C-alpha cells in the first residue's frame, strides 16, 4: 500500500513495485491521477482507493478495501509505504514579529506525522496476520519517508523538519516493536527530488539547493528513490535504520 501514490515519489514507487511483479494499492485524493496510473500498469496489479490521511475513517475504509482486495488476489498484504506529505513553510516568528499560525503547524504535523502513524498502525494489523515467508519468517515491511530536513532543516521549515524528524525518530522503536512479528521498518530521507512538492519552488530556490549538492549536482529523480524502496523491500537485513538519499547534500541555513 502506497499513500500519496498517484504522483511524485509515491507514483514512482507504485510503478517499480508493479514492474517487479507485486500488487499495489494506490492511496491518494486525486481520483483522476489514480485512475490514469492504474490504467498505465499491467492489468490487475494495481487498484486505486481515495484516501485522506487526515481522516482516520478515510484511512480505515481504504485499508479495509485494500486488505479485502489482497485476499481476493491471493497475495499477502506485505507492506505499507506512507509517502503522502506536505510542506507549507513558515518561520516561528515572521518579519513583523508575529507567531506562526498553529493551523499551519497542525496541518503539516497531521499529514506528515499523524497521517503516517495512523496509516501504518492500521495496515500493521493486517500485515501481522499474514503467513511468515522465507527462512527468516518475514511477514512484511514498513518503509516511511522522512527528509534531509529531519536533521538539516532550513529557515522556515520548523513544522516540516519537526514532522520529518519525528518520522526518522520512530524508525528504530517501531522496528523493535515489530521484531516479534517479523516485520521490518526502514525510513528513507531524500534531499531535493523532483516531486509535486518541489515543483512549486522558484528557479532561484532550486538552483540554490542544487549548489549545495556534491555529486550529482541535480535534483534526484523519482525512479532513483523508487530503486531504494525496492531494495528495502528485497533486502531483509535492512531494518531499524534511516537511509539518506541526498547526493552528498548538506542543507544551508538559508537560501
């Protein structure tokens, strides 16, 4: 299951899972983009479910429908990748000395952190009930999405850095919680990647960030993110860790 799966990094993740023979449930709020993605993939390997990660009931409905679909296909419910995320920048005090809006902070934290926890916890109930696979008795994998902002947040990234830092911090304790079930947990922390979120950046901001990269000096491609997702699915020794995917980039304090 991939949230935010109809665009950007989530879409590339859906495509690589389908390419490698997996079934994938696509969760997103964009029905048109979801239907278009499903139609572009091999017949029967993907299904779209409208889902708002801000709403527990919406997640519940999507997870139940996905679990029912998995049962019908005969393929186990083997993983969840919460890739839905938002930015919404703002400094804690603006130039006039006014405090950041808590509505803005809550929106970012609720999508990026609460939405991740809510989706993951509901999926885990089903994943934990699948039959163990392979010599290690693995049942599944959780692959969360953080950001280089988790450790190198820039000015104006207070809420975003807090949300992604929390996702990174959850990785090890969640892996320890789930070890008894044979479920692994990995978090990927990308830097500047071409995605729906970064498409709103001005050329000036983008160029400033690119200058902070070592090699290659360009934004990452969604398919490069997806390659690491696939490796995380396949490599059973990846567990309880945060994987940086940043081209050697270290975020400057400001642009």
